[in-house]
C-alpha cells in the first residue's frame, strides 16, 4: 500500500490545489538563505524533495550547480524539461543515499519532512544526507512552527480552483497535523489525505544529533529573524555536518 504522499503528490489535483503558491516569496527566501550562507558561485546544492523544480531552477539562475530530487515521478518528468549543464533532476527516495554524488549544501524547504509514519525514517533520511554532504557542509530544513499552526488552524475551508471545489478539513490528532481534501470532478468523488507529524525544535535536535549534525542557528521566517516559538511563522534550521 502506498504512503499518502506517494499517491497524492503524483495526482494532477495536488498541482491544481497548490498551483498559486507564492513564487516571489519563495525566491525572496532562497536569496536570503544563499546570502546568509555566503555561498560562492558554482556551489553544488541538492534541493531535497524538489517537487516540480521551481526552486532548484531559481537556485541555478543564481549561479549554483543544482540537483533536484523528488519521490514523485510526475514532478520529476515536469522538472526535467528545465535541465541544463548545471541543473539536473531525478526521482529519488530521500531516505536513501546518493552514490557518486557529493554536495556543499542541502536544502529541504517548504515543509518537505515529517511525512513518514515511522519517526526513525527521519533519522534514516538525515543519515543519508550526511553520507553525501561534504565535511562541514550545510543542511537547511524549513518546517512549520507547530505552535503557530495550533493557534491559527482553520478547521474547515473551501477553495474553488479551476472549477473544482476543494473542501479541506484540518485537525491535530495524536501529534499529527491531518488534512482531508474532498472534491468532485467530472461526476466522480475524490478524497485525499495529508499527514505531517507535529515536529518541534526539540524533535529536530534529537534527530539531527542522532545523525551527527550540529544546529548552528534557528530562524522563524523568510526574513531570517530569530526563531520564537510563540510568534514565528516557521521553524528554519541551519545545521552543519560534524
């Protein structure tokens, strides 16, 4: 049986629902990250869980040598249209190593962790990252701030996109943020689920330490202001391979 993210991310409806994500905000964030890290031109970067590759493409535009990987075959097929001599994409499970590859920096952005049912898979994924990251290489994890989600979560909303009414309900059950998406298209009913573990900074400290990473700093938004659990929008972790 497939995990929820394997089936949902490969549907056209996932891309319809999230097609209006703010690309300008994402590019602003990525520019801030690369400046903060003082990355020289041609730095080799892995975009881990890259989706359809828009962020990898922007990193490449900034002058970096970029590889994007994702579990979704449909997303990688789309991203491959943008490939060039310093931008490549391929399908990959981030829990596995990447033999023959070595990176200066790994970006895991926009809540692309926390999906695994077995929490040990988070450590397995970080061990894999450790194996292909250069000594003292940087790992950036951009995750949601669970406290902010708990405070501001809408229990139900409807989004109408391309003539489809997406009815979305959200809850936190057993420390998992659950989203149920129901809709009808061409007379057929659909239902998909998203499940993201409500990981805190303490959880990440445990996972990263177990995989031999050191947390260098934490910030709480795309302006890179200091993280505050009470009011930050995001939990963004700068870690370094020991």
